[in-house]
């Protein structure tokens, strides 16, 4: 039992789950300044968001196992099928289970908030599935970064805000930008690490298209854009100055970018990808904390 639980733990790719938590925290914190916090809806949005992220990760694992040429890829801890830790069928059932939960929760939220969130939820689940699955998956076509930027930034933050505040506002879009830039940086780091493997199996990515040097600058640029957006929003008065708490992880982001320019070693890049996810999570937490303080 313990071994099975450990296998499922790795299959969810826990280091990546900040991508589904941070935007919900930011959207909820901003919503609290307008309408307070509805804790049940907040909990449902958060767990459904995490479920969709886990479903995406499991789908990627399942599709990667089936994809021709995938056997040449490095067996990372989350490669549970190829490592013989979980069966192909078990992972498929896992995909159906988490997407089923997200769908059920989504329908309840729709019953409480109205049909617009239904369209958002259906689009999110569809994109989550087709990001990795199918012969023309979005990730394989080089659309990974744009899709992740939109759906794990503005869509998730503004969707959370709409559920909890019952409205769509310009500042909800603005606070989504730091989240979007950094989550895109995580994926870009992943694609930079996997350039040679992806080229070998015919997978396209922005990193593969622009090369290693340009990709390093793109990663640094995404981080700089995230924190520049926070400064610009606070300086312009679009959001509270407390949002500047979101700058606290800047030293860690600077260090990650500096190390990326100094290495092409795969294990080192694995560590930088995990660090990028941590930076994303802490930026979401600190930005949300600043927005929440302003709501008190």
C-alpha cells in the first residue's frame, strides 16, 4: 500500500502543483477585497484546479508512454508506467477519476454562479486533455507556452475571481499576469531541458525553435516580466501597494536565471525547474498575501 501511494504521489508530479494553486490564491485574495470570502466555493475551486492539473500530468504520462520514441526519454521519478510502478490501465483510471471530480465540482459551481463558468471549465478540461493527448497534441505542436500562459494565468485567476466575486474586472486580469509569466517560465525551462529529446521524437517547442541561448534569455525575460508587472501595477495604483509583497521571491528568481546561464547539465536543469515551480508558488502566495492584507 505504501509503495502504491508513493507511486501515485510521484505520478501527480507534486513539484508542479503550484501551477494550479497560485492562480486560485491570487484570484481569491483579490475577490476578498470586493465581496469577502466564501470558503466552501474557495475550497471547491482550489481542489478542482488541482484535480485538473493532476489530470493533465497523468494524461501527459499516459500519452508519453504510448507515443512512439518515448522509450528513449529519461526515466524521471514521475514516469511511473515506464518504470513499472503503475499499470497503463491504472493511470487511465486515475485520469478519468480526477477529471470526473473536477467535472462534478464544476457543475456544482455552475449551479451557484451561472453558465459563464461552465464554458470556462469545459474549455479548461478540454485543453488539459488535448495538451498531451491525440496525434496533434497542443504541446507537440509547439503551442504549450501560449496555452499555459492563457489558461494557467488569466483564465484561472479571473475564473476564480468570477466565482467568488460574481464579476469580471480589469484588475483581476492584471494580477494574473505575474502568475502567467512564471508558470510559462516553468514550462519553458522544461522544454529547454528536453530540446534534444523532443527533437528526436518530433515534438516541437519554442525552446527547440529558438535554440539554447535565446531560450535562456526568454526564461530570464519571463521572470523579469512577472516582477515588472507587479511593480507597474502598484506604481500605477491599479492594485494596492501591498501587492509589492509579491517581489519577495525576486532574489531566488535572479539566482535561478543566473544559474541557468552557467549550466547545460541536465541534473542541474532539473533542479532549476523545481526551483522555478517553487518561485511560482511563493510569488503567488506573497502576491495573494498582499492583496488579502488590503482586503482586511
